[in-house]
């Protein structure tokens, strides 16, 4: 068992890496739910691991209602949110109950935002089952749904009561989804740790997964503890995401996974930093090498003008320009405001 605390005063919580069989007891101890438990699950993840999760809840004396949604980003919409609210209503979920988000980033964001807004907020627990959600989306309380105008435009910072991770769930992940999570793992190395980054030049074997997930959760917990609402340091976690979100949007949220889009976004951001003389020469090549060794794409298939138009809609764009995350070197990152004409020139 590995435990990591996210220190946020009254909203503090634990991230626990352990076997799923322990999760019912951990939820009972940490949350002590008195009312209905509503599990919002990714149907594919639930197909593989739902019996283990349901068994763990039963063993702890916790009964639950289940909504299993087919996998995909298309759930993370206003319509998808309506489906979750109607499930909560039918299940009789009240403020003394509990929501459990069981699946990847889509389920965590959707169920988390539904929990944040149902009856003005009910407690929830994240049980991330994908690598991306275990190292990033499941930790830190970002919840949201997409609009046709852009990703994550409607959302809230709403912290879970507990994050429970069983890294053996990664065994059943499709290789493309695993690679998607590796993009975020490589991102942590690029912005916080050269040692982690260098260790990823060869794709990590199964024996390294718990340690890697724990290390990424430690970086994330520390950053979120210092800057919950992303007014400063937390922005660094968006390395590669400004152009990554643009790539995802241009692909209709179907052609590229989030990780694939962020992967190309990180290489472009490193190239921009090098052109500006702010990033040590060679970082873009190092990123390209490590990302491609992990089966990730390094280039955008879209015209710079289309990327720019999407980037302007991004939440990180403001009056003065876009707060772009750049590397100083592998292992160190900073934010740098770029105005649109400068970005157009650089792209
Ligand atoms: N995914 C970036 C963050 O949680 O801040």
C-alpha cells in the first residue's frame, strides 16, 4: 500500500495505491456514507473490474446503484450530465450519500462535476482505472464537461474525499489508452524530474507501474496542495495542453486521444521555447525521442492557422495573450505569456 496526502485544509484527502479488494473498507472508513451510494462507471472498465469493486463494497456492508456508460468522450457533454443527474434522481442520491467515479478521465470529470452540482454538492470518491486518470485526471479535483465550442468549458474545482488506485487495472487497458497515459507520465518527467524523464526512454514494464503512478501522484498532490485553483504553479501541469486541446478539437475529439494530442503539443511547445531562446537546445529532440519510444506521435497534422484559432478559445488565453508553459530544461518548467501575433510567427 502506498499513501499520498493532498493537503488542502478541510478538503484534504488521501490518494491510496492498493488492491481493489480493500476499497470498500477504505470508503466506509474515510467517507462513512449514510445514504445512497451512486457508482458512475465506464462500462468497459466495469466489465473487467466491476465485480471486484462491487464485492469490495458488499464486503464493507455498502450497497450501491450503478450507471455504466459506454466508453468515450461523447459522454462528457451537457446531455451526458443530464443522464447522470437522472440516474442520481432515480437512485435517491442525497447529500448524505456518495458518488463513486469508476473509470478513466471522462468518467471522473463527468461524475465529479455531477457530484459538485447535485444538490449543491455531494461527496465523491475517484477510482481511476486508466493510467491517464491514475496519474493526472483522477487527482486534484478538476471536474468538467465539454461544449461544442471547446473542451472542459463548463466545470468546477471540487475535491474528492478519497482517490483509490489499483494499478493492476492497467493490465486490461487497451495499448492505445496505456500510451495515452504515458504522455502524461512523460509530461511529469519533462516539467519536474529529469531522472523520471530519462527512465522513460524505454517503455516501463509492469513492475514499475505502482512506483511511477505513486511518483506522479506525489508531484500532483504537492502542486495541488500549493495551488488548488490554478492561479500559479498548477498551470505547469498544462505543459503541451494548449496546443494539445487544439489538436483534440480539430480531430473532433475522436481522431486523437488526449495523450496523443498532448504529446504533439509538448514537442511543439519545446520547439517554440527553443526558438525563443528560453528552452535549452535539444529538449525538443529529447522529448521526441522519449515520446516516440513510447509509441506516441510528435507532430500535428493541422495547419498552424487552425491551431491558433482553437488556442485562442482556450481557457488559458486572456487579454494579454496565452499563458504558455515552456521548459527551461528537461525537469524544469515555467509559464510565459505569448501574444497571438508572436505565437502566429512562431508556429
Ligand atoms: N490536468 C491538469 C491539472 O489537473 O491541473
